[in-house]
């Protein structure tokens, strides 16, 4: 299973490497499920489903759960890992990567400061962060608490620098800052918000760098 398949691009790579098996691609977003279905249409060894990783409908069915850039969008990791454990067969493996503690601290701190200014604060009266960047040790404890063994977790710095302001702005607008910008209903205000983030990032060394921290996870169901 590809947990949080998005567009299905990585699922297709899994399918190419599994000619004698079957890959189930799941996502909570109906839009992403539709896009993934189109991406995976040429493959006969894949299926796509709308599902919640924290409440999987299958029990002891999967040999491997693979996931990338998804677990940090799930706020309750205890429930998540219990669901994944139940879905795996004995001997099944979990292999995942997501945002870890400290992930994108610089841009998130700047965005948080901007949301508190008079220009933008009225858009964020009831806003709550939709992400959870966990550390390696607490993730290990949660996995072991869910029943997993042979648990390996670590947080790996993985900075990415963009070539110019336009590339940086395009990426952070559609990916990193998307939950924040969705709160701002005025297009001009959204542009002003992103422009100020980009201006601040231009003074970094190196400029236009995102300080990614990757939480790597490997575990086995006994």
C-alpha cells in the first residue's frame, strides 16, 4: 500500500518494481484519488481507494506499507500506527518518510509572525496548525507501543535551495504555505503574504532555501 499516494507518481514507481504483486494507492483527498487513478491507468497491478490511514478498512492484508510526505498531516500518530499495524500481515513492514521535528522551521516561523500582524491577523482567528512534525525518539516509542519491532527512526537534514525568487514563490505558494494561504480569502492579500516571505528568504544564505528535516521510519510487525 502507498499511504497518501497524492498524484500516484511514486505509486507508479512501486508498481514497476512489483510485476508479480499488487499496489493499493490510498489518499484522503477525493481530488488526489481521481488524479492518481489517471496516473495509474496504464498499470494492471494497481488499485486506488479513498481511505483514512488512521482507520484503514483492511486487517492483516498488507505485506508492506510505504508512505512519503504524508504522516506529518496526521495529528494522532498513536491512532495512525495502530491502524497500520492492524492492516499488516505478520512479518509485514512499514517504510515511511515524512517531515520531522524542526521541519521548515524558518518559513513556518516567518509565516506565524505574519499571521499575527494587523494586516493578516483577522484571517487567522480560528486557525490551527494542520501538521505534526514528530521527533525520532517519540516516534519509536509510539511504533513499539503499537506492537512494531525492529524499529528504526532518525531525523535527517535535507535542505533544498531554489534557483530564484519565482521558483521559490511558486513552490511555497502551492505546497508549503498552502494551508496558511487558504485562510486568506483576498487574492491581493495572499500575494502580499507570499511576497513578504519571499523577500525575507532572499536574504538567507543560501537564498531561497527550505530547511527540510526528514523523519525516516522502518519497522516490522512480528
